[in-house]
C-alpha cells in the first residue's frame, strides 16, 4: 500500500449503491425475489452465476448492469433487493450470514487522563489513527498512523508519522509530500469485546501503553457500522473530514446528540504540527454547529501518570463553525488569534466499506 501525503492511495470505489443507511438483509424476501426473477435462468438451486454471489450483492449488480447482457432485465431490482437475494443465496448454499463487522470509528481516550486522545477512523481492514497529545515542553503534538492494517483478530498496526506542512491559513494549502513525512515509530491497537482497547506506540524510541475507551460526552457514544456507498443522507457527522485538494490537514468530528467535538490537525506558521479542539460545538438554530476553539498545553505524551488538564491549560483562541450541506459535504470556518480560515470539507475515503454512525 502506497502512502501519498496524508492519505492512503485511494482505491476508486465504483459502488453504484444508494445513500440510505444499510438495513439488515432479509433472506426470506431474497428467496421470493430469486424465484421470481432468477430461477428461470439459474435453476431452483442457484447455479451458473448466483452461487458466486453469496453475500455479494455488488457482484449481481455488476452482472445486471452490463456484465451479463442477458441480465439487463433484472437491473431494475433495488440495492436492498439484491442484498436480500445475496443473503438467501448464502443461506441456501450453507455459507451463512456475513459476519457483522465491528467499526471502531470514534474518539478514544483514557478517562483518568483528560487532555489527550486518539481518533480512529475505520474503513475496510484499515484503521487511520490521529493521536493528539503534547511534547516534552507541553506544546501540542500530533502524530498520525495513516495505515493501521488489520493483523489478526481485532489488532491493527502501522507506522506512526509526524508531519510538517503549510501554515493552517495557507491559501492555497499545498498538499504535503514525502519530504513532510517522518516515521517516528509504530502504533498498535487491540480492541476488546468489552469496549476498551489496548493502545501501544513508540515515538522516537519512547514506548507508551495505555488503556482507552470511547469518549462519551453526550447521552451515549455514536454507534458506527459500515456502508458501501455514499452518505449524503447521513445525519451523524462523526468521521474524518478533509479537503481532498489539501492533503495534510484534517478534522476529526465526534458527534453525540446535538454536540460535535472536533479536533483540527494542522500546522502553525513555522510548519510545525498544531492541533486545536472545539470541545463543544452545539447545534444552532440555523443547523450549523458552533463552539469555542481551544489550544491546550499538557503533560508530555509519556508522562506517567498523565495529570488531567486544568483551566490553566486551556486558552480560547477563537471559534469554529461547521455547516453541513448534506451528510457528506460541508464548510469549516474558524478563527485562530484573529486569523480566519474557511474550507470546503468532505468525508475522507481511503478504503471500503466506510463508516456510518448513528
Ligand atoms: C435471462 C437469463 C438470466 C436471468 C433472468 C438472470 N441471469 Fe444471472 N446470468 C445469466 C447468464 C447467461 C450468466 C452467465 C453464466 C456464467 O457466468 O456461467 C449469468 C451470470 C450471473 C452471475 C455471475 C456473474 C459473475 O460475476 O460471475 C450472477 C451473480 C448472476 N447471474 C445472478 C443472477 C441473479 C441474482 C438473478 C436474479 C435477480 C439473475 N442472475 C438473473 C442469465 C440470467
């Protein structure tokens, strides 16, 4: 896998699927549909084609939308109907339902160590991690694991990078390149069924191990699953957002109830990594989310114990506003010490399926 700037080389996702959140497959409905529309050509027991599409509705769509000319007559079936057929095929052939895949997209932290955290964005078998913490002098430090690959079970592991880049208000913001990336160590995370995870990373030879869990600031953490398709209709904005023409900075959004917690990963005037946080962006009457933007200081990343931040660590540097045009595009506007920045943002896609949170 090639790493290009901030992002992983993007595999073009040619999914012809709609934006509706995935619903559970209905194999019984799939059998009715199969009997009506497929059996005449493929037999009572699926053969010569559908047997290759167990739990794989995209394969049926590919055949019906041109791959198999005879099948154009069934291309009117909806994505949900194809999903039902693929589920019934799997059932009747004894393959069984697809294993529900847990999705770990969330803001994770250690509740005893308020002040640092790690955002995981989970797509396909890849975990993209952004760690926000502090250096030995207490200044903001962020590190990124752009490709935490699934090892086995629920363990993901990858190289950890520190990056440099244009100042947050550079316009245009030139995408970062190989010269901006330094491998500083590795990161490994193992998720457990109980909802905690073991985080271990090394930064310039210093090893850190922490137990983390999803951060809850609303009534509950968002529940994330996966979807192969776009999310224009999504109403939960939890995700990693970016501007595709400006690889190198990004915004992690955590969405609970009517509040967004957002961490902005960017660079200061000297090109050094800088992260800023909107701890409570609340929903406004016009549908946008607005909150104070903070720059924080704190104990070094490897402090043990890591003393939670207090009021003396927080400085309001401005405000941040997020306005979403739909579930997959929006505008980010913020000010830092009087400097205003406005950017178009979209959800960052680097693998499939992608997360959908509720
Ligand atoms: C008019 C006949 C016809 C109908 C109706 C039809 N198919 Fe097919 N299908 C074919 C033919 C011909 C092939 C190619 C046979 C082969 O690949 O061996 C095929 C191939 C396929 C393939 C294999 C494509 C691949 O990627 O290898 C799948 C999957 C499939 N059909 C599913 C279905 C499903 C599900 C339905 C009902 C919704 C259906 N077909 C209805 C004729 C039909």
